[in-house]
C-alpha cells in the first residue's frame, strides 16, 4: 500500500489528551503584607498613629506634664480597581473535547492572575518615592541603591539594610529579603553569606 498518498493510513496531526500548563514562579510578597479588612465603604481609610509616652522626675506639688498620645494619622486610599475578562467562542465549545478541562481551570487561572497583579503592585510601591529620596528614618536610610557593579546588591548593602532595621527596632524574627535570582547568585558567592544562610 502506498502510505504517501493514502491519508487513511497515516494521520499527520495527533491531539494529546493532556493540556500543557505554564510553570509559574512562586509568589511571596503578598504573605508579607498586612491587608486592611475594615473598608466598609468609602475610598479613604484613616488610621491614628500613637506616640510613645515619657516618664519624668516628679516634684511634690508640681503639675503633671501631659503627653498627647495621638501624633497624627496614616492614610490609605483606594486608587485602583482590578479586572480580568475571558471569552470562549461557541465553535470551540462545540468542536473541542478540551472544553471541560478548560472551563474547570478558569477559577485557578483568574486567581493566579489577580495574585500576580497584586505582587507586581506591591513590588512597585518603592517607585512612588523620588529617586533621590533615601527615606531616612531613625537616623538610617531605608532606601538604597545597590553599590555593586550595575547597581547589583552587594554585601555592604545587606549590612546597611540590617542597620536600618536595627535602628528602627524591627524584630529580627522573620526578616526576609526579596531579591532577583542574579542578586541571589552574587550573594551566595560570598563565604560569609553562605555560612549565615546555613546557620539560619
């Protein structure tokens, strides 16, 4: 039999029963953000800021010095809304045997898309400040530019970040640095960082 001319003998295209999914990176920033739940309505939320109290020496008969415990407020505003849309044409629903698997994945795909958008927005928050604003708090800069080649984070930058957190009395428990793979690779070449990582 001539297999080159008889199309009933060889099928040139074969469709798999499986659908290939995309290997996605892990999302981590969302779990380190404190999400505000008390937004019943409106677009701006005001959170009072409390000050520290002072203790002074007291002299009998003198007036007690009163400290104002409210030093200001922190304001959160809703400035954006998310959307996501998708379409399935009738022809695909009628002709494709993948339709059940495709529709069953919608919720997961949509949840992932929203999570990626949140992750992007969280990582972009630092760009709200001007490039020259070093965000000095408690005598230490909280906004730094990598001092390595091509502004890659160097070991001295990690030390500066630790110093800034120490100066602000940030708990040492749960401190995490999020860096791109190239920065992580550079840091793991340093023996001191490797030993600290193994000890943690």
